[in-house]
C-alpha cells in the first residue's frame, strides 16, 4: 500500500484531499501547523474527522522549521507528496509579507531538500491562478507568460514553481505544479468571498464588493478540484512524453497544470446565486479594486483533460447550495 504525505492536511483543500485518498485505501500522513490565520477550531475539526478514519496520522508542526520534513521523509518514505501547506490570501500578504516568505518559500525549500534526500515517485505542489498577474488574454493557458505578479502572495507561489523546477532538473524529481482557480465548497476558508458573503447575508450585514462589482472569477468546486488532483497523481511527468499544448519542461520531469472550471462568471451573478441559496437579499457595499487583486481569471483546463480525461463540471448553483447547506448546519443557522 502506498504512503502519501500531505502538507496542509487540516486546511480546506488538504482535508478534502486526505478524505479522498483515505477512501481510496492509501495510508496518509498529514502535516499541519494549525496556524491562527483563520479560525483554528475549524482546522481542528477537520483534523479530528480525518483521525476518526483508519489509515491517517498527523504531525502538527511548521514546515519551515529546519529538519521537520527531512526527519518525516526519512521515517515514512512517502511514495507521493502533495504540498498544499502555504500562507494564503492576497490581501493579507500586503500586511504580513514575512509569514509568506517563511511558509511559502522557506517551507517549500525544506520540502525540496527532504525530497532530495528521500525521493518520492511523484511530488505535486499547489500554486495559484494569481501568478498570471495582469494578463488579459483569456482563458489562461499554462504556457502563457506569468512574469508580473501583483501581490507578494503570488510572487511567493511563482518562486516555489521555479524552485521546484530546479530540483526536478538537478535531482530527477517528477513534479507536477497545479494552479488553482478560486476554489469553493463545504468546509471552505472564512477569509474567502463565498464564506464572507454567506455569513454577512445571513446576518443581514452588507457585503464589500470590490472593483464596484466588475470582477470575474473561474469558480471551481472542491470535489472537482480534488478529482483533478487525484487523477494527476497517476500522471507523473516524464521528459519526452509531451501532450498537445503541454507545459512539460524540456530539461526536467516537471509540468504545470491548471485546474479550473473553464468558465468565467461575473461576481454579481455569483452573489445572486448566494442570494438564491440563502433566500436572502444581499446589501452591496461597492468598493474600488484592492491592491494586489486582479479583475478577472479564467482557466484553460484542456491540458488537465489531455492528461487525465477529466474536466471539472459542477455548476455554481449546485456548488453554492452545497456550501450554504453545510454552513447553516455547521453553525446552526436557521433557514
């Protein structure tokens, strides 16, 4: 039975991925710092639910701490590694950039050093659509230039992409980078728009709508994202095995893959979907675009389909309704 290491296992995406891997029969070792960036009780509850399942163990610690990951790699010898641990959030990276440097850059360096000493068969590292910066030609393909990041968060994630490529080349480490596009769903992060909007609408408070509502996002439901990640696990990059439109490196077993719904949706339409799911009308507080943010994202996810045969398919109405149902049940909010 394969052993899989997941960093950020108590996070939103990490929790759902670990749950899927356990259901598929893998032994899963999680790593999570349980940081207080948002409600720690939510992270602890996710972790408790994973521990209730067989085949899961967790190490609570900071990936940037020297030696933590190296010692864990030596102990468990993971066959596959999913690196999801990161300090997230575009806006918070303006206020506290050092935490992004430490967790995202130094933490990834510690991971790569551990993998160099104890090579897994495949490493899969999370990145973000934010690396595309101000690019306007959409949908964004993996081969499009991504040289002008607009937030320090995006800059650190682009740095981890470059770092992992060098290690893949120097140490023959098969590595897949996946770029997320606005992931949402049950057990989501409280700092993200769907959570904040739902909470405010149900409490009768106004919601802050940036760029005066002129925003578009490629909203990707969590189950679709996890399915794409799970299938990519079985498609490690190999030099010379190239697909049409591939981002495969010519000098390393390394590629970038977008995971998105391939649909760009207006923010106001998204809000209307939340209104329908909650049965309440939103009070909109229209505001200018925030520094570091981009007005639109849209994924070209054809490479994901070429590699796995899969394309995300959950519509926003169904995905938002599932989140609102979870939110009301978890926080005991009457409907």
